[in-house]
C-alpha cells in the first residue's frame, strides 16, 4: 500500500492517493486494482511531453511516396497464391483480429463484430469472418489459429456471443481471446480522471496496444509453439476482408526480406480520408489523413495521378520475428482532447498499430482493388456504412457469378456464403442452381 501511495505522489497524483487512503472495503480494492494496472511514471512523462508540445503529431516535411503495384496484375500472382496455400497447409499462418475499439461512430450498442450489416442472411461480421477462415482451412486441410483481441469494455460480450453461436463451427481450441490494455484519461491539469463509481476512467490503449497484448497474454508464445510464422492482422469492420489471403502471404514469403507487408489501395481522390503509406526519413510508415500537409495531399505526377496515392486499409501481415521485435519496442502515443466523465478537454492517449512499420524499418506494399477487398463499416449512414458494405458485397458476388458464366439477373445483387466460396472460386451454373435460396441469396439494390 505504501508503495502505491509513494508511486502516485511521485507521479503528481496526490489527490488520487488521498482518495484511495480515504476508502475501505470493495471500493478501495477496486480502485487499487485500477491504479496497479497503470504505469504512472509513463503517464506523468506523457502529460509533461504532450501538454508542452503542439497537439499536432509531428509530420516530417521530408515525405516520399511509397510505390506499389496491384498484385493481381503481376505474373507471379498464381505462384504467390500457391505458396501461401502451402504455408497455410503447414500451419504456419494465423489470423489476428483487433476488435477492442468502441465503434462510437457506428453507434451500435455492443462489440462491432456482432453487428448485422443487413445482408439477406443477416450474418454478423464475426460470422462472415469465421466462415471465410473455415472455408480456407478446409481447402488447405489445416486449422488456422484465430487470435481475437478485445478490450475490457467488450470482452465478455464478445466471448458470450461466440459461445452462444457455438464459435460459428470453429474448433474452440483454435481460437484465443485476450484483452488489450487500458490507459487512464487525465484531466486538463494532468490529474487522473475518476468516474461516478469511484473507478479510474480507463480507456483502451489504441489498436497499437495489440503487440503488447499479444505478448503479455501469452498468445505470441501460443502461436510460436504451434509453429506459426506469419500473422495476418485485420480490423473488425472491413466487410470484404480476405482473411489470411494466400497470395498476400505467398508474396511476403517470396520477397524474403521484409518483416511485414500491408495491403494498399489507390486513393479514391485527394480528399479521401484515409491514411497514406509514405517513406518518412526513408522509413516506411503511414501518415494519417489529418496530418498530411496539403501540398503533399494534392501533389500529382506528370500524368495527373496522385503522388501520395497509397491508401492504408488496415490489413497487415507480420512475420513472427517482427512481432517479437515489436513486443519490446515503444510505439509513440497519440493524443486527443475529449470530454471524459463530464470534464472537458481531458487528455486521451492511444497507440496506432501502423506506427510499427518505421520501427521494423521494412514493409512490403501489396496493391489490391478496393471493390474486391475494402468496405469498412464505420458510420451508421452515408459513406462507409452498412448500406455501402451490403452493396459492395452484392456487386462483388454478382461479378464472381458473371465471371463464372452463371446466368444471373444483372439488376440484382447477390450474397454468396463464404462457406461455398472464399474469393469467387468453385462457382458454376450447377452450383448456382443448387444453392440459390440457400447459400446464394438474391437481393435488390436500394
Ligand atoms: P477504428 O479506428 O475505426 O475505431 O478501429 P473504432 O473504435 O472501431 O470506431 P470509432 O472510431 O469509435 O467509431 C480500427 C480497428 O482497430 C480496433 C477496432 O476494433 C477496429 O477493428 N481497435 C481500435 C482496437 O482493437 N483497439 C482500440 O483501442 C481501438
């Protein structure tokens, strides 16, 4: 106890120390547990650094574009795909879902993965992901370990949802749930914020907390023990994500040099609000939309195309050696000033996973087509919403059928269950005739 008080006092948190000393019973135990989960020296240093600096996280004026090519146009694509399937078949690949976010823009009360985007099947995002993984693991004849990072705010609800749905057919021993860390919000004077229940205002430490959480939860060791070499990391809300895409895995294996790879799309236009891949001081990294100076944002090549054109869609692949390196690296903290527990302009800190790339020093970009692989569900309406995701799935699956020479109604949209096709393979007229109304569902454009 004395130690805690000393630590708090040394960190400038005398009020919190006094509050703790005034408590007894469960209230004291709970607050003590919250306090022990935090690194107070780090919080003190963070407040000192951030409150004395400009809020803008520094973007180097020395940015260079990071060139990338659309992979499917490359003659080696089929070779990469086969290589990836072999690696998957040897059990060397795992999926890593970061699902600890609060999904505040969508406004859904629950973990985002439970959300039904309104497809005719009414499958949740979690179910779509599980079925894609199951399809792929059946094809390569090896289970794919699935790591799911939650936060203390949604862990129980996530695990309950999976349990109620019998893990969507996934073998329980191949899934591992674990929680990311939290960090205490500070008031404008740098004091820890305490909520109405007398608990610390702890918020998830950002998706960049995934590297620490993977290691501290023992999940990295679990993967190493299984012989995993490649970890496919993705966000919960991309309705089109080709989880553990074999071509992506094979391409990184064939390239040999880099510790990580990222999928990249051409930006839809200068104003599109996505982070871009760029070389900063000759190291690969992502610059957030809001941090990209206008002269870079609008810069064009002689042919009129955008110079900084590589959009980040949050699909990454890490070699185990890269993850090992990151478990001890310190990612930078980003800050936001938000109202917390009714106190305006509090300091909230978070880490971003894309800050891993400059630390690793190498990253292989892998260009993909957005209409095939990127449809994030961020907002309740408008751009990047459930409606845009349904439509993109409907159009893509119609295209798969068209390419397979299936007679379809070109005005309709189609939903093909991932249990029968992972990325358009295995479709033909007889399959369509058998599955329509079952695993292939027709719906109307809205
Ligand atoms: P976003 O940055 O879109 O955040 O997360 P969000 O929490 O889902 O949504 P908003 O901003 O509140 O509307 C991108 C991915 O990172 C995960 C999310 O779950 C999502 O898969 N994430 C985000 C975490 O795992 N932990 C975090 O602390 C934040």
